[in-house]
């Protein structure tokens, strides 16, 4: 939901990310009506009904597992080779290999953000700001740290550090061995921000993070200093709500490019090394984007999936038959593009033209977490706690 930056504000499902505005702003009501398709005064537009498709690919279930309900939070499974780590609101964390449960532990308190993992550690976060690290092999707790606010995002691990983003947009790096704090990156944020589960992307020696106000920042993983900053979107409008232009999803890196999307803003791509702008497109996206060697794929807030040429930003295609279905971030997967929706349906599109190639219904609950690549396919986690490992043939 749109909320003032304060500790303890409650997260909600991404579909309802702009449904509720908190009191304290005299112009809240009118502004929410303009950006909230479900408000009583908004035009009555229904979620698109699914119609039969001409199936040109086979979507097959490799394995399925249950890991526990996500509640109002979003838990993204962590994939390390053939191993998957997943979490649930009640504090349970599960390690799965090739569909077989290896261990399941109780964190000892409810979890609100996760999962981050590598070959050694599994890390999750809580609404109290606790960072909990466990041994990846056994599930034994290794260390515990604390940050300044609630944790709604999955931590990022690499190069001997654990990077955690808290609800107040502070980014903290902890030593992976003992949880000792190494550095903190923080910046001023607008009075109103979207409350989301967006984390950070740790690539080699650089951390990429999007911020409220439409900024994408590259951060030195060694010391927390900013390497470059790019403007994805510029806040605009007459009210604070209309000026919300937050980056609410992870950026996508490919070749020499770093691309990001903003709510009530734009899609923008930058030079990976310098941060110089390459191209922009006006649209609003909370779910985010992905890219491959040809295109950048975006799920916009109207339920469209759009493809743009990676080099020029020119439009390639638009799939508009999923209106208001609360789409997930797209996943580029070879000659296909995968996207899931709020009714637990997984859609496979053709990379060439965006036409439907296959469709599969999971357990009927929302798929809000980003689909994840696994060897031979991809993985989705539903709000009711079902994991589906799928392949496209």
C-alpha cells in the first residue's frame, strides 16, 4: 500500500499495492481514486477472462512441494544449483533438492522477508528488523543481527557479505561469517512511498538498488559508496500521491545494460559501467522487468506484457489479453517469456511476437514472487505456499 515511511506499517499483497492510503494527507482520497482501479469512483473494469489459446508449447510439472503460507508477505525462493530454499510467514524454512525435502526448520519467530542463500548460508528477515542466518547444509542458526526497520525483501549474498534492505530503504552489509555490520547505505526518501518487497541485486562487486523517487543506484559492495546514479523516473503531479514514482522491483542486468522500471514512471536502461542513460519508455510498472539478448520484457500496471528492443528501446510487441490480472515480473526463458498472475495461472508467451504458447493453473492463489530460473526450467511460489518446478518444451 502507499504509506508514510514509518516503522510498523503493514505490507499488503502486490495486487492491492495502491488500494489503501493512510490518513494525514488532505488530498489522499482524490489521488487514490485516480491511481486505484478498484476504488468506488474508478471506472468499473473487470479482470480479463482467460480464453482458449492455440497451444504451441508444453508446460510440464517437474515437481511440486508445500512450504507454508506467505500470508500478506511475498517470499521469493532462493535457487542454488539444484537446491531450493523457501520460507513461510510462520517462520518455517525448507531446503528442497530435486523436489525432495532435505530439512525444514523453525526460525523461532514469524518471517516477513526472504529467502537469500548461497552454498553456505540461508538468510531471512523479520518485521522486527532481525536478520537470521542459518547453515545451508543443516539448518542450524549461525548468527543473528538487527537492522533499523522491518525487512520485507530477500537478502542478497555474495563476496563474503549479506546485503539486507529494510523497510526504510536502508541497505546494510553484514559479514557473512559472523553477522558483523560492515557498512550502511542510506538516502533521503519522499514523504510517501510504495511499500513493497523489492530488494537489491548483487552482481560481482556491485550492488544495484532502486529507490523511492525513481533513482537506480550502483553501490560498491566493498564499502557501500555510490558508484553511479541513474534517473528512471521523475516524480510529477499536483499531490504527493501523484508524485509517487518508486522503483518497486529489482533491476535486470544483461551485457552492458542495467534496466529498471518505476511505478507511475518509466522503463529506463543505463550503461552498466558508467550509469549513462541509453533509452527510456513511459509506462508504470510495480512488477518489473527482465531481459535477454534481444529484448527487455515488462509487466505494466494495466496487465500488459510489453517487449522492447534491448538496444534501441523500440516497441517489439504487446500482449494485452491479461488486463488487471495482477501480473508477476516476466521471466525470459530461451525462446519463451513466462509470467504468472493473481489467480495462480502461469502463462508462457512466444518471444518473437508475445502470442500465448502455453498455460498452467497452480493452486489458485496468487503468484506474487518473481519466477526463478532452475536447471531445466523455472520455479514459482504461490501465496498459499505451493512450489511448482516447471519446464517448457
